[in-house]
């Protein structure tokens, strides 16, 4: 999977259900994707948060992009934004320090910054899955799409590959079976929990989930709040 900025709970369900979770670092940065942005509650409505990046070529890989030189001041605004809008959430006191630690990480490289936050969230939630950086795997990294996925699975001895449900439009189970790999898709259930007085807004950042749910409840979501097809 690509790295994302405090991704939604489905990302962590995938990690939880895996023995090894490979995160792409040598993949093209997608400007319109969710690599460096996500959604949280602001004034009880959904709002975007994002990591500002230095201006550079859109063809560079994620591990070739860097946080903006203005990040030193931008991160203070982001921390204040989250503190202001979630300070009354029931699990703010145990979640905000994690967010603060991730935002104040010393990494200026986009991938390193995102990998650190994903790793820290996994530790916080008790997820013990091994995280592997894609470029450390000895395959032909010029391969694209499903060929690259299959090469990675084969190289690390994987016999089962789980992809988000959106992958049904990209990958065919028969193609993977020919390589000795079982392909499954994970669909996150419509997980609902009390937020503030607003009508529930689903699939926000994992930050929102952690603000309103105990670790025990989140572990339940990670283990049962989905279906595999």
C-alpha cells in the first residue's frame, strides 16, 4: 500500500490482518490522492488537514518529496487545530500526545515522516505486524500495478494478498492464482461511534477514531469490523 497521513481505520485493518505489510516508498507521489492529507472534524463538520510539501516535480517518488520549509510554523497551526476541535473528545488525553509526537517528528522526508506516524499508531494500538519498506525488497522496481504486487509477494514468500475492496476494479483473482497467490479484498464495515453533537461522519482519519474510542473498542473494530471477499 501507499503511505498515507493518519489514514482511515480500514488501512489499519489491513495491517492487522497481515503477517507482513509492505509500504511503498518508491512509488510516484499522487497529488490528488491522500498521501499527505486526510479528514477530521472541525466545528463538528468534516474538514481537510494536510502536510505542506516543497514545490517539486509531480513525477518524483514519495521518498523523493519533502515537507515544506514552512512546516515549522504550519505544524503549530495544525496542532492547535486538532487540540481546539478535539479537546472535549473522551480520549483526547491519550490520543493527542501521539499526534503531537508524530507531527513533531524530525523527519523532513515525506515518506520517512509518514512511515514514522504509521509505525507509532500501530504501536499505540498494539498492532504487531511487521512493516516493510518496498525499496528494501530485491525485485525489479520498474514493474507496474499487479506485476509489481505479485513480484513482492513472491519475493517475501507470501501466498495470500489482501487488498482494499476498491482493488476489485484493478486485480483479478485468477491472475494471482496463476502465480500461486490467493487474492482477497477487505471491505470495512460502516463503523459508527458517538462523535460530538453532529450527525455521524464516517471514514474520517484514524485520529478521529482514536479520539472517540477506547483502545479496546478500536481493537474490536480492527479484528471484526470488516468482511473479506
